[in-house]
């Protein structure tokens, strides 16, 4: 999968951690500054816009950035199809941006309100963030660890400068959207200039049509199931408790951000490793990679979560002053949810890499039912804490169901 002439100055996992530390460190600073400076409703509106964008990126993962990994582990490989993946990615990003803008326009005509702003901000974020995500996954495919780290550092510099610029917070929630869009655009530009793979539409060879359609169809349905216990829970929170509760949801999530850094870093590297192991040594070799990934993440993440749970109140006070200082229970809920996410990730990677996207959908559909049910039960009483409990329930069901599927089929 590595392109000829690529530099490998950094080991893959080290480069992925450097990149994720840069991305998440900058995100942490930006979240911290803006959550302190913006009114809770403004911060909640941006948080909902960001969640909308992540929902749309689930279709990017289902149709481009995940399937391109197993398809590149066999057959013609990455170099023969990367132009097609790049074109597919750009077309999808433009379609998503247009769809979000259309919803914002319809909402403006029908009712107005803060949701109009949220959808408009998500539309602004769509193209640069889709391009950046494709670029970072492509750099991993090409073995360009130096380029992966450089993109992360460029993103970090632009985002940090944008949120710390004098008067940035005075633009309200739009300041956050502009900052994230600029950072993602610059990082994608670094790849476009140095990576050798244009991020534009171009006719190129395409992977096996029937197999690809089967894979993506179930993966897209699986994303909808995942959204039921992720984005859907946040939508229920927004509808039943309002934007300020969404703001608390995202503000307290920041304290477990180091675990998200770890999950994202391992996800970017271990999916290609699992696909390669499956191609070389079969299901047993892939399982060894996934078990090693889970053990590594647990060793690194559990101490962080323990500190966050035990010291939630002083950490919240240090981060946000008195605004969220009483949300210690919400932080503890986020720690539990993070453990459930940690359990689910390697299991779902195994299903993706072994072309078990139908089984992935089945597990995620069950998880969506569980997460939505818990959210409808707990959010009216417990607000954001109930939403995070629902999130945890969904990820736990997805992890257990996926593990049973892998064990039953021997994959």
C-alpha cells in the first residue's frame, strides 16, 4: 500500500499519535476557549453543527475512507484506484454541503431559530473536513508518515491562531465554524501540495462494482444504526433539553478528549494493519492485531479516565470556571461511555475489514434501539447525563453484538 519513494521517517503508530495529539490538542484548546467565551446557547449551536457534520462524515466512512482500506489490501491495490477514491470523496463532500445548506434554507422559511444556524455552519464545514479526513487516510495508505504529522501540525497551528485571534469570540458561534473550516482546509492543502494525489474529480479505475455496492450498502445502513445511539441521542437531547444542555454535553466531553485522541490514532493505523493481517494470515492473524489494539488502548486510557472521574470538579473549574463546575456526574458518565467506545472499536474494525458489514448493521441496529430507548427514558429527567448514559448503552450493545458475530462466524 505504500507508494514508491515514500518517506517513513516515523513509525506509523508514532506518526498517528503525533498527528492526533496535534489535532486533539488544538481541538482541546479551541473547545476550552470558545466554551468559556461563548454563551451556552451559541456553544450548543456549534456543538450541534459539529455533530451534524460528524453524522454526514459517517457516510464518507461507509463509502470511501473505510472501504478503500480492505480494497487496497488485495487486487490492484491503492495506487491503481486512489484517483477514483479521491473523486468519489470530493463528489460526496459537495453533495453533503449542498444538502445541509438546503435544510438550513427550508428551516429558515418554515420556522427560523437556532437550528438554521447549526445546519448552515455544518454546510460550511463539510467540504474542508471531508477533504482533510480523506487526505489523512490517504497518507496512511501511502505510508507517508511524515506528511501525516505535517498535516496535523498545520491543522493545529491554524485552529489555535484562529480561536485566539483578538475578537474571534465576538462573532459568536460562527467564529468556531470558521476556525475549524480554515484548519481543515489548510491541512488538506498540505496533502494536495505534497502528497501527489489530487483531491479533485477525475475519471479512474474503480474497484469491483458488485462487491463494493454490497459492502457500502450495508456499511451505510450500519452508519444509520450508529447514528441512532450517537447523533440521534444528541438530537433527542437538543429537542428535549435545548442547546444549553448540548453545550454541557460537549464541554464535559472535553475532559475525556485524550481517549478520543487514542481511539482516532489507533483506528487510522490498525484498520490497515488488520486488513493486511487478514490477507496474509486469515482471521486468526487479524484477531491478534485487534486484541493487541484493545490491550494497548486499555493500558493507556484507563488511567486517564480514572483521573477524570475522581477529579472532575476541580478539572471542570480549572477549564471553565464556574460555568460547568457542578457537572461531575456528567464527566463520570462520559468516562463510562469512553470505556464502552474503547470496547466497540476493535470489534467493529474486525467486521469492517472482514467484509462483515451486514453483521455490523445488525449489531448497530440493536444498539440504536437500546440507545434511543435509554435516551427517551433518561434525558427528560437527567438531561445531558441521561444522554451520555444512552450513548454508553449503545456502544456497549454494539461491542457485545459485534464480538458475538465475529466469534460465531470465526472471522
